[in-house]
C-alpha cells in the first residue's frame, strides 16, 4: 500500500510541476486561462460505430495523428450521453488539438502524419465537422 501511495504522490508532484494540477491549493480555470492559442476541434461520425475493429483502427489513427510536432496538447474523447436538447451526443469521436498559432495549424494540415491519417481512416467515417477557434 505504501508503494502505491508513494507512486500516486510522485505522479501528482510531476503533474503539479508541469502545471496540470496544483498539489498545495485549489486552482480555478480563471486563474490560468488559455490565451493566444489555436484550437482545432473535430467531430467524427463513423460509418460503423459499433464495429470494434473499425473503432480500434480509428483510435490507432488518432493516436498517430497527435504525434505531429506542432500540436501542443490534444484530447481524444467519446460522447457523454445527455438528455439535454442542446447537447449533441450523436458523434462517435471528438478530437481536439491545440496549436501555438494559425501558422502551426496550417503546417499540421499538410503534415505527412495528418495526410496519412486521412488516407488510412477516411473510409471509416461518414461525417466530419470541424470547429477552429482562436482568441
């Protein structure tokens, strides 16, 4: 049990050192706003969302995609079911990438890893919607 506790504390300390979490006190989003970044948010609807093999292939493609060096941070997710009318939970995957600026996102668009992702995975989706934003 002591080894696990020690491991958890090391992870928490490491995350605090990188700025992901605060170990000593509670922090609020308003204290560390994300400024001057380019957010690229993509929603995918797979042709066969219940096909485990297709999902695995797509997930592997997304994991490869986030290796583009211009990406500063990323998030890959699946929908959370919601009864709220304003929530669209019909997509299969959400992919978000953060860039330092529009120029880095432009490089990403033609990067060989991004082009390979499209080539390898476009047959798996039936719809894609992209939202790009910058402050």
